[in-house]
């Protein structure tokens, strides 16, 4: 009889575990997004001095001065990121490259498991050195590290991806 009760308890336990639904998680409040480290020259256009974060090999224009990407309609009426129908977040970033090589961008969520960042680049349309635009799709909200590489150049930044609260 005790073996039968044990078997029933195991089945009930397995059923409870299998029916548990994990809700999407909110981004970690402790995610410290990267802040700009360069002063952007407003007259520099798409030259190296026109980007506010980076080094002598790769630079990027971080539009989020507080390290947070807020997707959805902002109070100003604009949008820094778009919430796609599947819940992913899309944004555009401009990059400057000062070394030759193949340009690649990767991204990984730091605060929990998630699919990798999806990247849209049109490298054939731009010279190997200088400006290139990118489209980044974050599959989930959360704390993300984005890394760009080209030749001997590498640049990473952290961004907290979230959505604008609907009021």
C-alpha cells in the first residue's frame, strides 16, 4: 500500500511541475546600463566624433543617456524602440568603424536565459571603414550586453531593455 501511495504522490508531483507556467520576467533592476563616455561633436556628422560611446576602433551612438532602452510610445510622442507583435523589441543604432575587417554584432541577455539578439546589417551597402547602421531586435526585455567586432576592434555595452508603462 505504501508503494502505491508513493507512486500516486510522484505522479501528482510531476503533474504539478509540468503544469507550472513561467511568466516572462521583468528586467533586473540592478542592471547598470552603459553610459556615453565621449562628447559628441554636433557638427561631426557620421565621422568618429559624431558618436558618444566607444574607442579608437569602434564607436556607437547610445541614445539612452541612462542606459535604459524604453520601447513603445514615449511621453514626447516619439519612440526609441518598437514593441513587435511577438513581444520582441526593435531599435536602430548607428556605428562608426575605424579598422577594416568583417563587422559583426552579437548580444546576450545577462540576467536570465533568452534567445540571442537578432541583428540586421547591410554591410555590402557601406564601405568597410566609417559609418554603418544596424537594426537590433531584443527577443525579450531584460539586461543585455551587445558586442560589436571588426578586425582587431571590439566594443561592448550593457543596456536594460524594457517597455514604456501604458497609462
